[in-house]
């Protein structure tokens, strides 16, 4: 008698979808307002590390890229991770890092939208508000809110794509016959089992 049951990988993927949908709802409900606490505020602190590193890394390419580099690096790090996981056929991992990319875009959208009013607290007194400076350089400071909304809309699209990718990986797992493999990656992708 063949009994249908989900393996641990499928159960984990189901749980992952539920978590990502819950976080996506929190991000969309928050909109362009920063989080005061909870998982999104914690994620912001992680994102902030990559943001600040981006100023240093891209600062070698001039002032404009140095200021833009914070937001750029904040989005590039998870996007590069997504590319790596896609390249190696690890769809579930790619979905999580794609979601992280969307969350970073939403975080950047808040900063962009604040470019004119500069109401967000910065790390210390006397620091330059990145997006006030960038938008002023581009003569777009008065368009900060609509540009922030556009970045936020892009973030929502990326979040939805991440959830869809994870759901597609779940369907792929459910359609495959059971095996002893626990990785979703293909053995020919370069990942080798040590014997």
C-alpha cells in the first residue's frame, strides 16, 4: 500500500513558504514606514552592515558611487547569492536569498522616500543622508516619495517572485520520485560528495 506523506524537505519547504508569506505581509503592511521592532527591525540591522560596507567598497569609485554604494551593496549581496544558488540549481536557497533581496529593496525604498524630508534617524549626528544627497545631485529631491514608492513596488514584485520560486521548488519536489538525495541541487552542478 502506497501512502502519501511529505518528507522532511517538503515539510520544510511548506514551512518556508508560510514564513515568507508572513514576512511579505509584514513588509507590505509596513509600507514606507520603518519598523520599530520585531523581525523586520532585526533584518534592518543585518542589512545595515552590508549598507555601510558598500560605502567603503564603492567609495573607491568616486563620491557619487560611494554614497550610492550603501544601498547598492545592500541589494547586490543577496542578489549575487541568489545568482549563485540559481546557477547551482538550488531553488529553495535561491528563493530565500531572492526574498532577502526584495526585503532589502523595501528597506532602501524607505530611505529613498525619506530623501526630501530626512526624518529618519541616521547612525550619528552630522552624517550625510544618502538619498537626500543623491536625489539633490540628480535634481530629483522633490520626487523622493514617488521614487521611493517605485522602489517599493519593485520590492513587492521581487518578494512575490521569491515566494513563487519556492512554491515551484516544492512542486518539483512533490513530482519527483522519492530518493535518498537531500539536496535540491543536481550532482552535475559542481557540488561533489566526498567519499
